[in-house]
C-alpha cells in the first residue's frame, strides 16, 4: 500500500502552514513517516522567472506580510486577459510537473505525503465565474493526480488579512469564493474556520475516517478475492 496523499489549500492567512506543522507533529508522535512538498518550490515550472516577472513587471514587493510589516503583493491578484492566457499555459506546465512529482512520491515514500498547496490554489486564482475558466479548470483537474484527502481551510477574509496582510481584502473575498466554487469541480474537503485547535481536530478526524474506510475496503477486497 502506498502513502496517503494529502494537500492543504486556502486563501493566504487561512492557517495552512500552522496546520501542516501540527499535523506533521501529530503523525510523528504516532510514529508515521511524513514527507512534505511545497507546491511553489517543488512543483511549479520556472518559479524563479515567475517571481522576477511579478517583481519587475507587476511591481510586487514579493515579501511575506506580517501584522507588524504588511506587504503589497501583486501577482495572482492582478487580472487581465493577456495574463490569464499566460497563466493557463503555466498552470498546464505545473500540472504536468505535478504528475511527475506524485509518481516519484508514490514510488519512494510510505506513510503520509503532504502538499503545501496544490493545483487547486492555482485554479482558484482564475475567474471561475466565467465559462472559459471553468472549462479550463475541468481540463486540468482531469490531468492532475487525485489525492486521498484535499483539505481546503476556510477563513474569514478580514481575519486572514489581519494575520497575513499581503493582498487587498476585495481580492481575498473573490479568492475565497473561488475555492468554494471549486468544490463543484473537485473532491475538496472543506474545513470550517475556527480556532487552530478546532481546525486541527477536524483535520485529524477526517484523516482517521479515511484510514478506517481504506482499511475496511481492503478487508472487503481480500474477502472477495479469497
């Protein structure tokens, strides 16, 4: 049996990094090996070139915002049809790269593999209220490997921006709506906004339910074969 594949998605400031670290600690305490992938560092194509484009052309400061030091990011929140066409090409490349990364992870890793962001986070930046964008999203979702559990951490945009002030509130509100819309296209597990402890409990409960269901299914398969 291969590793359990998990991803965490959600708007900036939703608490993904915190929850990933808590889940890793929980699994380590249980003696379960964990491997992590950061989508931007380990999957996306031409990441350095894309960062330079945001800084030099879109005039993004490229920093991680904190309550003490807000930043003004200009990348996925900048929308135009020429940029949309370029992003569609890049996201296709990201999806093909993702297939390679998943194959490698499955062949070498046992336990749990956790992705910090996934192709869902790329698609959520598209104008999914349009038919063309939704059609392209469906196409990429057919190409992208399906994971065992894909968490989407919900968040109140105002609270998320207070924790991580990088993008305008209006964009975060649209971004959140796109994640909710993606649930009609992909098997996403929505985790309601709450305290870090409540969110962690919901994540662990869902993982435990998955392992119980998988064990039950394996036993049924064995019984049928026997």
